[in-house]
C-alpha cells in the first residue's frame, strides 16, 4: 500500500512539531497534571468501552466482546490505577551513594520526561497496546503520538476521535494509515519510539529510528514454548494451555506457540486440550465468544499449514473445523508430528493451532527451546522444583509464567518485554515509567569541594590526599 500524499506526510510532521513546541513551552508537568491526563484516559476507557469492543469485533469479523473487556480494557484500567497509586514514589528523586573521596556532597537521580513518544500499535490487542504504553508515557510526563494498525480501521478511526475529544493534539494525537504512514511516522525524531509488532517490521523500525538516534522499545513476537513436566496432571496442563492458546483465537503475542511434552503423555494431552477447547467453546463457528482470524489472509495461512502438515503425515485433532472455516475462523487444533519444514514449526503461529513435540529427556526439551530465537514468553508446568529450576536456569525468555499461561503480562509490577529477537526493552508500571523517562544524574557539592585538595598546583596537600586515597581499602 502506498497511498500517502506529501500533504499527509507534512501533517504528521506538523503534529510532531506542535507537540515538541508545546513541550518546550510548558516544561515538565507536575504530578497533578499527569494525574489529570491519566484521568482523561480512564474516562475514554470506561465511557467508550462498548463502542471500542464493537469496532474491534467488526474489524475482526467477530472478536469476542468479553475478550476485549477482560484482556484489553481491564488491564489498561489496572495500569492507570497502578500508576495513580505509585506516581508519587516513582517521581521522587532517588538518593544515591557518594564515595568518601567526594564528600561532603549529595547525589541523586531525577527521572525526567523524555519529551514526545511515538507509539506504534499492532491489530491483535489494539486497545491494550495503545493505552498501556500511553499510560506509561503520560505518567512519565511525556506527550505522545499513536499510530494504530491499518488492520483495525474501525477501531483506529474511533480511537482518533476519542483521543481528539479528550486531548489537545499537542499533548496526545492519533495518526491513522497503512505501512507507508507507519514508515513516515517512525522516521520522525521522537524522543523514544515504542513499537509493538512483528520481528521483521521491528527491524525496519530500528533502522528508521537509528537515523535520528531515537531510542526504541521493540515489543516483538516469536515462538513461546510450554514445557510440560512429567509430574504435572494432564487435565490441569490442558486447561492452562487451552486458555492461553485459544482466547483471541491464539492471536496473542505470548500465546503458547508449541508444547514440549513427555513422549508417553502426548496423545492424552492432545485429547485433553481438544476436550478443554470444547468445554470453553462448545462450538467455534457460530460462537460469538470464539474470535475470528483477523483477515482471510491470516486464516488461509494457517489452514494451508494444517493441510500441509496433515499431507506430510502429521496427526491433526480439531474442533468444529468446518463450521469455523465457514465463519472466517480456525477451530482449535492440535497437531502431533508436524514436519520440521512446516510453517507451524518454523514461524510464529499466531492462531489457534498447537503443535505438540514429544521429548524423552528434559535436556531434549531445553535443546529444542535453545535451538530457536529467544522467546517472548516461556511456560513451565511442573510442581517438581528440580524440573522448574532446570528449565529456568538453562533458558532465557522475555517473561515466564510458572504453572499457568499468560498471567505474567497482567502483573503491573513486573516488567513486560522480550529479549533477543522477541524484543528490546520492557515497560508496564514502574519499569514503563523509567523506560520513558531520562534518569538524570545530579551531584551537589557540599560546603567544601574536595577537588580543591587535588587540583594544580600539585603540592603537599595533593601528595597527602592521593597517598591516603590510593592506600585505603
Ligand atoms: P506488524 O509488524 O505487521 O504491524 C505492527 C504495526 O507496524 C502496524 O501499526 C503497522 O502499520 C506498522 N508497520 C507496518 N510496516 C511498517 C514499517 N515499515 N515501519 C514501521 N511500522 C510499520 O504486526 P501485526 O501483524 O500488526 O502484529 C502481530 C505481531 O505483533 C506478532 O508478531 C506478535 O507477536 C507481535 N506482538 C507483540 C506484542 C508484544 O507485546 N511483544 C504484542 C502484540 C503483538
């Protein structure tokens, strides 16, 4: 898509210029001003949540309304309440230690806003992934420009209207459009760019940001594994996995991508996951609580991958497959023995299709994880401390939920982000406040400046002082 006119480009640049100018004029907002901005965001969410959920459902061709409420609106409101409760302590200067050499003096870190933050949003959680970074940006005293996804056009237009009603454009603004707009957006000299999306586009974003030395937070994707311990009850594992995998029809950045299970348990686990899917969603096709694939292209990609795996001899268990297809959905599906060259084993799946890979030893499971890019999330289901410790100490991932799935992302007091190919930097709560602040170092000299002893001309005082300072332990 390349529909961007020079006038549209100028308009985005002008909005950025207005935010910068307003920032220079108004300076650092105090706590009251930040709380007032957060209250306006809260009002948008509470007053317009139904309209937002309806818009997203229309964009997806059916997005379960409770999923928008539980997984998007509620966490965004929680983020605001958490920030409100802790803002005073986050903003407080942080006293630091001053070495004897430099006494008498004091030192502290002052967290300053960076200025204007760019926020790029994907389609899969369009509320949460716009509002959560916005909350962190405003709590830290910044202004922000948001670019939502072109794949959620109704929601994006609504967001633009709602933000436009609640904020002057020199404080928060929404820019809509496709990849060409996104590209121009990422070339603006933001003070920080927080991008959520795919690893491939993340690379382009970092390149564009490098031109301006704009620091980036990249919230990317990848293949997040679940390791099922031999000790863990199969029915419990199925419930944990089905929840994480089938809500939002698997279109969740931290959804379990594949499962590593003890060989003897693979069949029972596959059956149990499908049984659990049937319990959660008695039907998939006609069920408004079961979300559709965002576009036909996304649906076809996975339908083709399932067919290819089956043709190559994989075993496929699925629930309500035909009715789901007719409704633009993919029914919950488990695949055993998918070939290595199949898309399901190579790419982030991003849908309700779950390969199970058998392992004979925990070492094999760990080797499978470490043979791939570092994942955004990792799940270990085991009540055996030795198993958990082995998995935790020999793998690296952005975050972890033990004995469950997804829940680490909902913790306001934990940093959320990836590592390696799954992302750079993290946000949420205090970590988001700090990510979008500048930690300014301040050193205040006391009533004597110790440099007076050490500065030229180098005489007796210098000799005594350096002798003492070098000899001391
Ligand atoms: P995407 O990378 O295709 O698009 C994301 C955003 O980038 C959109 O707003 C798009 O307009 C914009 N964009 C497109 N081309 C661009 C360019 N050249 N320069 C700058 N921006 C550009 O991702 P998507 O398909 O919308 O989302 C799915 C991906 O996002 C998955 O990989 C998923 O794992 C990841 N994701 C990560 C998180 C997280 O928090 N880590 C959360 C949700 C989704």
